[in-house]
């Protein structure tokens, strides 16, 4: 699982979600196992960030959610918003991945995971390490692995859901929308913050963004790209995978890239797909 050309492998890793579609909750334990098997950090993080956006289910749901939005100057329709979401998510994931080409596992990964990678050869984990296993034994081992992954992430997921529930029930979201919708300098970070707190699944968040008529396409795009990459539950999940210092830098980098690229990206896609 160690590619010869890491740059090309990182670029291609951004499309793995088309083959292995997972949401942002499920991708963290998948990536943890992949890095233990020897997948380069750059490839793993590119897949981690892109898979919740670049997968068939999310593509279809985004197309469907924006089908009643008419494309016009500065406003992206169904196809335009879908293309913008996929392409911007891919570009940001690859930028982050390529920036980590020279990083060692110990610089990025949680101390326990990095230590396990150094002590154990890549082949030591999984069914391939035990030749001759019967089908039933492999099935049991797979179920145990799934159980471990579920227990590892369930606590963090529950905390995120609890915080989201408090926000949804205690905050007047109509007042928030009226206060920030008119100015992209405020609206974009505001919707990114909303995506962070709401912690919606990437397969359904487009249905929340599409009816926000008061917000620009750039603000909606920021909401749809940032949320699957970073939300309140993912912070807890990332903390079980990454070192704290790296995680803070990663979060700031993603926020800056999404906020800075949303407006020019909408203009670019609007020129390429003016009637879609």
C-alpha cells in the first residue's frame, strides 16, 4: 500500500469516495485502519476530506436538493452547485494532502497510532496476516473490527449530536439568518459556523442549504464544503486520530481555504455553467 509516486497517489486519492463512498462519520475509522496498513499520510487525509463530498450519494442528493433553484447571474442552479461542491471539495482536499507529503506519521498522527505503525509491519493487521482462515473465522474477525470501530466513534458522535440538539432547540435560527445573510464577508463564515454546529450528514445537508434564499451561492457553497470536512462531532473524532497541534492547524487551514475560495469558485463555475 506504499505508492511509488506519492503526488499522483495523493491526487487520485481524492476520487476514492466514488469507489468507497462513506460519510464523514464513517471515514475516520476507515482512514485509521488504512494508515496502519501503510497508506501515506497525504493520501489518507486527502481521502478523509474528499470522501464525504465526492461520492455518488452526495452528488445525487445535491442535484436533487437544488433542482428548483433557477440559475442566473451569481446564482448557481442544480448542476452548477453540484459541480462547484465536488470540484472545490476535491481541490481543497488535494491541496491539504500535497502539503503533507513531507510529514512523518509522528508529526501528524496521535502518539498511540504512530507508535503502532512503527512497531507492527503493515501486513500484521487484518485477515491477510493469518493465512488459511475459514470464511466463518474471517467473518467473525470482520465483525469484531466493525464493533471496535463503532465503539471508538460512538462516544464522539453522541457528544456532537447532543451539542447539535441544543443549538437546534435553543437558538433562533431565523434571527441569525436575517442578521448575516446580506454580506458575504459575514455570511460565508456564519454559514460555515452553522455547518460546524449543526453537524449534518453530507448526504442530507444540501436539503438544508437549498431553501436559504437569503444567502448567496458562495455562502451556500461554503456551508456544503466545510460541513463534511469539519463539524463539532468530527473535532472529537479527529482528536482520536491526530495530534492536537496538527489538528488545530488542519482546522484553520480548511476554514481559510473554504472561506477564501468560495466566492471566486462560484464565479468560475457560473461562467462555465451559466444556465445550470
